[in-house]
C-alpha cells in the first residue's frame, strides 16, 4: 500500500515514459479517500485535494440514491450509477449515464440501445435549448434520422420566428414614418 505523498513515475502506471508524468498519492481531506493524482495537478493554485465526489458536492452536485449528479460542459446532467443498478449497462466506463437517457429508460422500462436518441422537446423555454429539463413530458425517444428531421424543422422554425420579429419591427418603423408624413 502506498503512503500519502509518495511519488511514482509514469512508467510504473503503464503510461508512456517519454511524457515524464508523475503521480502522487493523496488523501481527500473531506472523505479520506486515497488515490493517485498527477503531480502537476497538485501545483495548481485551485487544487484542493478533494476527490471527484466531494468536489462535485461542493460545486452543486446533488447526492441522489445511487450516487450524485453533475453538469458537463455541454449542459447535460450526468448521474453516477452503482454497478448493481439495473440501468448500469447504459453507463460509460466511469459509471456515468446522461440523466435524460436514464429518465427515458425508466419510462419505457428497459435499457436504451446506444443507437436510440432521446430528444429534448424544449417546451418550457420557447425556442431555447434546455438540456437540464429532464422531465418525462419534455423527452421523446426517436431514431437518428427522425432526430435529424426534428432538429432541421426546429432550426427552420427558430429562423422564421426571428424573421417575423424583424419584419414586425420594420413595419412599426414604416408606420411611424407614414404617420409623420401625413
């Protein structure tokens, strides 16, 4: 068992020895979980030593029955599942599944296939994409070609709505000019 503060080379972890990456063994100050982290990470000013779970809980991740949730850079919510969970086969290698896929799988009562797409209808934000609104009535299970059709139509509708707004503003301006001339 390694000791806290112990440093090992990249080669010992099966990484390319040319990269010169080193790992240091640290303990999470909040939960006590021990793990290896890149030594370069420990030199960053924002390094707290917290494990991923504790860091997520501090940044707004909400603990739920099977793990916790967090929002990725694309705005999608990911949920951590335990290996004993029925829907674990849908999770990625780290045990995370996109929440909207999990909600839809529970709704249909089975695991989703990788080729099945869950579409956010966006009925709550009127034209704005909302990838965190994962209520059942906002989700739709579709095939890839159907999803492309829906996306194209939604984009056309959005463009037409913008055009209508511009034309209404132009009409108002023209009416104002006509009333000034008369």
